[in-house]
C-alpha cells in the first residue's frame, strides 16, 4: 500500500487509535450476565459514559434502566438509560444534581440486583457532589486552581476523592448489598482503576493527609471549610480490604496502550516502522516536547535509537502550569514546544491530539506540525516563542490552519502523539 502524504498519514494513525478504544468496539465483551431475579441498574460518568451506555443497550438481553453523566456535547442516543450532560473540566450544578440523583437511585437495592457502572476519564468533574460543609463554588474554585497548578492527574484525583460524597469508593458503598460491576476506560498513566474518575466504586489507598499535602505542595489556597473537612474523619475514604466491596468486580476495557498498538498496526500497513515509546508519559507538556524533539534529532543525525523512516508513538497525560493568558491545551503546547526545538528540520512531521477530541477546554483535539510550520508562521507574523510563553499554542496552529478538529469522540485514553521521521 502506498503511504498517504505525511499529514494524512498522521491523521489516519490518530483515527485508528481512537477507533480502537471506542466503547462500541469493546463493551459487549465485558458485560456480565443479567441477574436471575433482580433488576439491572446502569450508572456512570465520564466523556465516554454515554457511548458506553449506548453500547450496553445494544448488547443487553434483559430489562435495564439507569443514569449516566457526560460532558456537554458528548451525549449519545439511548432508550432506557438516561444521559445527562454537565460541565468539564470545572464542575457545574448539572453534574452535582446528576450525582445526587445517582446516589438516590442506588439506595435500597437488594443482593439480587446488579449495578453496572460505566466509568471513563472526565468523571471526576462530571460526578461532582461535594462533601457536607463544602459548597459547589468552593469545589469549582479548587478545581480551577488544581488545573492551573501543573498537578498530575493522580494528585488531583486524590484531592477530589477526599472532598467528595460520591468518589473514592463511596458510590459503591451506597449500592448496599447489590453486586457492582465496573467497566472502565482509562485516561490515567498506569491505568490504576482507583484513579480513573477518582474511583467512585473502588476502595482507595490514599489519605486525607496526602490530599492536604498536595494542596500545600502546589501552594493552593483553600477555604477554612476544606481545611476543616480534611482534618475530619469524615473525609477519609474506604480502604482496600474493606469487606463491603466483596463480590464486586471491575474491568479496564480500554487504555492508551490499546490505542498506541492500533496506531502501530496501521503504520505497518502503510509501510512505516512504528516504535511505541511509552503509554504513560507525564510531565510539563513543553518539556515533553523538548524530549521528543531531542529523540527525533538523534534519529536524523545518528540513526539512534531507531532507523528512519519510522514513526514514534507515545501516550500518557502531560500537564501545563498556566502562567500566561492565552488559549491552548496540553497537546498543542507540547507540539509548539516540539516545533520550536525542531526549528524546521527536514523530513519530520508530527501530530498531538487528545483522544477525547477536546484539547483542554478548547474546540480542537490538537494539531499537526510539519517542517514548514515555523516558516509559514513567520510569513504571517506569528511568533511561536512569544505564544508559547503566553500558553497560547492554540493561536499559533490556528493561524496556520493546522488545528485538528475531530469533535467529541466519546471515548478518552488521553494524549496521542506520533512523530513521523522520513
């Protein structure tokens, strides 16, 4: 097969990665049998929750009902499972009301009943139910501060668990004697199910003291209500070994590794040798961009660690410590840093996109880069260094027409990066 032009090749790899982790291709293989006598209640939260619910309905053989909450614009058509849309990454009243309704729905279930919980990335913000004594406004302000701080996803979710009435295993405990089966699409490096969407149905090994230490680490100012709660026994989450979780089960049905392997398989069909660097890269997006650029230069100059032509694939979740006032998610910030470091080196093309189709809170999934990107920017009077300093990578790629706008994909295994070296 003749390989397409570099830009289209990279877009094809992204499409293959996303398709491989879409709920419609996965959920049916992990469904438990319907209960013999009880009812089936479907609950869930995340950017892929509506598509997961839709996939359940298409494969389920018995009666069911339920409620899932997803991000605005990420809904899917369902008949029996209600879909509520709410705000992400900062929670809103719609998410809070949906979480409260979900807790009410699972109360008074019997041992004959099955609760099927559908969880994907984004569930932490979407399933927002602050602990008693903490307001939604306080939770919103804290979320914004965490997002701007550069904290890793595991750190953010540790804090969220200990300030929640539903996360960190509390949702499962509310289900009483019912059997809880959780299907998860992972958006976290390492694929720890207790971290995905802050683990609403799984026991939690983190502590309130750790949550407080994280807030101090990033110098995040918190109101007295939050400090008081974190100092209270009520903030502690149920721990591993808690007998109330006996009989429950969970399955991680899609990960970044699955997406990268699908992209690698697609590259091979196009005659390009793929190399998966890692599925769990974390760190400042601009620093990870420099690291990828250094590797690309080593391939060009010395044929190390890979021979060209090749495509280097990586995933994970980078972070951005926001210091400027511009627009741009972590994927475009990575790519602009990469572009500046490559400085127009020939034969190198790249793509960086979020697999959920939304880079941060913008309207794009990410962007593409080519050897002429900086030259075209200069012709338009666009200064990449200044824009990167202002956290405004969106404007750089928008000016070039190089944003990737896939729209919501209704799945989420976080960052996808591909560096093509011809």
